[in-house]
C-alpha cells in the first residue's frame, strides 16, 4: 500500500500542470480533422486552444465556421 503514495503524488502533480497555448496549438496542427465524419457544410475550423483553469483542467476552443 505504501508504494501507491508516490504514484498518487505524481498523478496529483500532473493534474495541476498548466499546458501553454503554444503547445496546445502545436497539438492542434497534428489532428487530422479531414478524417472526421462531419458533412462539409457543418465543419468548423478551430483557431486556437487554450487552458483556462487548472483544477479541474478546463480547455477553451475558439472555433469559426468554414
């Protein structure tokens, strides 16, 4: 049981980690949105992604219609 405590601390520290907007936007560039099964007229382009809160981790997408 005592071996679980370091892991609990590690998970708690990761939960409080802030991810920068630049890192989030680099991640967005790797996502293949063309593979989504959404009709072309309903597709949305995501301009940027940012983290707005740490606990709980909250993210904001800024979209625009194509």
